[in-house]
C-alpha cells in the first residue's frame, strides 16, 4: 500500500523533543511505507527556516506547508513560500470567517503561485478534554482546584494577545465553499472532514472540483465517519485524502485503523488508493 500523509505538524506534539525529530520522522515513514509527507511549519520566521531545513534535508520525503497567519502576514509571504520551494500553506485561527474578502488577496496570491492551502475546519481543540477526562493523555486530563485556576489564568493571558473574533466559528467548512467558488484552480484541503459538521463538508466537496477533505482527527473523527456512514453515501473516495495529525508514536496505528475501517466499509483497493495516495499525488503534482 502506498501512502501520502497530508497532515503532519513539525514539532507540534512535543516541542521539547524537537531534537532528532526529522530523523525520527524519516524512520517512521520508512517503517509505515509513507512516500511523501506534507509537513506543516510553525508561524513566524524561525518556523519558516525550520521548515526549509526539513525540505532541504529530505527533499524526497518532505513537502513544505508554510504557516500563514491570515490577519498578520502579507500576501508577499506566499511569494516567499513559493520561492523557497514549499508546496503549500497551512492556516487556522483567523479573526474573521475564512471567506471574508479581507483574505481574498492571500487566496489570489496562492492560486497565482500554484500553492495548495490546508485549512483547519471545525472545532479547534484545546489543552483540556472534558469528555475524555482522565482516559485521555495525561496532559489533557481536566484539572481541578489550583490547577484549574492556573489553566484559566493562562487562557486569559493568551486571550488578551489574540485579535477579537478568534473562535472555531470562523473556521467552519461552509466558508471553503465561497473560496472554492472564487478560486476554482486552487487545490484546497479542509482538515478533519469539518468535525463535527461532516455533512456540510461532504456536500460542498461533492460539487467543487478541487476541494478535498482529509480524514485526520484520530479516534473520534474516525468513529464519527464510520458510524455516520458518510463515505460513499455523502462523500466519495475521490474527494478524500489521508492525514495523520498525530504524534509519531501513533502514526502506524492510525494508518492501520483506517485501512481496517476502509476495508470493512467495502472500499476496493483502488478506492483506498485514492484516499491514501492518488488524490494527494494529483494535488501535489507527484507522478502516480
């Protein structure tokens, strides 16, 4: 089985372990059989330089996705990404809806330079998971008492540094419909199949030629997609791509779980190949 992973964060899960991350990623890709990885950078000049290093170190594996802050970064940064040889852009956290005309100058530039954009869509996770509780990773377990006070204080400090309007409400999948209408030549990926607005995500992907969604999001998104019966009923394999969006230790299991799920859904080998490889290969200009 051939694989392209369209959603891997650079240092995202444990920045303290950034030393040796690229080498570990290369080893994990070889173990799993991942041919190419769309590696998402981090904001700011240092993040762009780190991503450049990754692309230069493993050009046969890494496809750079520069991090674009729609409210802060000028369209000229997209020129820089293209000149660096990055393949695309990652964005989240705007203060206005994704389809606000204030951002059209960014999308115009991305389309003109042939860069793809990966949008976070749906609910944005946080430092605590009040549904999973203690069964989640220890760092996401709900705090109590003094620890809860520290968390709220930390979140309040972060909120003061954000532009007014920051919210998951700005990142719903329906806004990609506007962008796909106005920039039909540009390849667009919505992350997490719009979690939890899967039907809207599926419906707009059905009608927009270069709008795709990835299936990243771990056990929760996978369970929703399986139980909801969305694939084939609401969205076909032709409009989906694979993304792990997890730490390196979980990547192999994530691939195996999706492979098992697709098989149990009755997807043929050819249909699975579309999701795991062929759609992304077309999108990123890789010979398949």
